[in-house]
C-alpha cells in the first residue's frame, strides 16, 4: 500500500480514531439518516390516492411524486460523493441533512401539486449529498471485521427501508394522515443534526476545493435523463428518447473526464473489478427488490382487496427478512467471502421468485415468497457494499460510495418501471393475469443469471481480519 495513503489513513484527525463506543453510536445516527432517504422512495406509494385527492394532483401526474425525488437523488449522487472527498464527509453530510429536513417540512405543508413536487425535488438534492457522505464516513470509521458488521447494518438499512416505507406509509396514511409521511422526518433530522457533530470528528478532505463543474453538470444531466427514460419505459417513444439522450450525454461526460485536470470521477475507478462487481450487485439487488415490492403491493390491493393499512402491515415480514439476511451476511462475508454470500443470496432470490408465480392464489404465500426473496437479496446488498468499498482509497470513499448509490437508485427505477410495463395488463385487471406471472418469471431469470455472473466477476476468497483498510 502506498505509504502516503497509509499515513493519511491513520491521520490523528481522521474519523476512525474516535472511541469504539462513539463509532457505533455514530453508525446508528448515520444509518438513521440513510433510513429516512431510502424510506422516502416508497413511503409515498400507498398514500398516493389520499394525497392526490387532497392537493388536486391528476392521476396522470401521480408518478411524478416519486420521480421528482428519484431524479435529483440519482443525478447528483456523484457530485455529492466528490464533494465529500474534497470538503470532508461530515460537512457535506450535515449540509445534505439540513436540506432534506427542511424540504420534508415543506412537503408536509404542501397545498398544491407544484409545491409538493418542488419539495420532493429538494428532498432528492439533499439526499444526493447526504447518502454518499454518510457511507464514506461509515467506511472510514471501521476496519477489519467491525467494518463487515457495520456494512451489514448499512445493507440492512438499504434493503429494509423500502419495505418499511410501504409499512409506515400505510400506518401513517390510515392514522394521522399522509402529511405525516413527511413530517416524521423533521424530528429525526433535527436529532441527527444535533448529535452527529458530537461523535463524528470533522475530518479535512482533500482541501483543494476544485470541482469539475462541467463534469458535474454532464453527470447530473446524463443520469437524470437515464432515470427519466427508465421510469417512462412503458411509454416507449418518450422512454427511448431520454435513454438515447442519456447515452450521448454520458459519452461526452466520459470524454471530458479523460482530459480534466481534476475530474469528478477518475474513470480508472470503473476499470477496477471489485467496483464493477459491487455496482452490478447493487443494481440487480435493488431492481429485483423494489420490483418485487411494487408487484406485491399491487397484488395485495388489486387482487385481494387489501386496504393501505393491511398492505403496509403485510410488508412487516418482508422488512424483517431483509434485515435478517443482511445481518447473516455481515458475519458470513468475513468467513466465506463476498462471492459465496452474493451467489447464495441470488440463488435464494431466484428460487423464491419462481415459487411466487405459483403462489398468486394466496396472499400469505405471496408475502412469504417475497419475504424469502428479500432475505436472499439482503445478503447481496452487504456483498455489494463490502466488495466495492473495501477497494476504495482514503480520498476515494466519497466518490465510490456515490457510484454505488447511483446504481442503487438506477436499480430501483429499473425494477419498478420494467416490471410494471410487463405486468401492466395485470395491474389494471381485477385478477392476476399472465403479465404478472411473466414479470415474476423474468425476475427469477435475472437473479439466476446474475448468480452465475457473480461467480466470475466478484473477487473470491475471504478478507483477512487484519487486512489494510485501503486495498488497491
């Protein structure tokens, strides 16, 4: 390992020099903040009917309450990660947290569609800076086996947050009302903002303050265009137009980064096998999980006539299963290696999704199938973050976490959009038709194919407990 990097990794002002008890408390705070972000992707789903009626949002525009959050979240993620590397992860985390909390407060008081969509977009901007800086801090706080445990907790948050979002959305909508799906973020945001400076040292970052402005604009436009294209994939003309534009813009971005003195992303990062493998696992796991949640939610409500509250409660075992899977993976990765854990998780998911195609006559069997799928994919989330972040240098953790989180958001958009397009006829019908079965079958095939691919692309072997923190 480079001696300069080693010296920086053990700089006395680095976050990892905090006391052990303080590190775990810091992890709890960072995970709580991340939990809000992931939860806000799906918390709005079951509240949409009540929300749309109260603020006069047309049914044709309802999907924009989700897209308005997802587009800036994904589009600005790389800039958020790079900012964490340059300015220090705690500083960027705090800025993102404040923006997200204020935007949540505004969303809760929205009186019309314009105000709500603007507030949701501001939430996405805050999330894009908060999320990669939080993961960067987690990676710098922990070493060895404790890092595996920390990333297992982080993986559980990433996987279970979407399921808990549906649960919480149902509970709040049926209780105090849909506005509380946003208001609940405010006291949490204030608590985290007050506590984090007490347990996470500030750190210094690179300190040169130079941003690749052109690269940031291109990355944001390209990623946003890709997310829009994916979310409109059911409308083939518009979807392909935006996807085509994204390919062109991201191609220009790659060319600009190749010649930039201070690039937003060092493209050589993308040639590293562990980072490629981590991005692939994150993309597939998120796509399959969010897609399965989407299908289950509609099946329970359209096929079985469940209420929003019933549907939310139905996701409780799914959330628990995701947490259990991530917890088990946190122990298994250190003993078996990320490859074995990822392949096992994907095989479990493939088998469970295939079984779900035979369980459409029983809501309990369907919930059990999706819960088992979530158990398997919970292990994949941990494998993805462990594989990618274990090979990030001390001043690369922000941008690498930004890359991983970008694929998380892309996966979620792809999973919901593609499976909704396949199952469209079933979603509109009172009974589950062939389209629904086709969507689940495709998911099972993708999980199985990725398991085979993971054997090839995910680095083998188990990490040593005393391995250096940063490996190149």
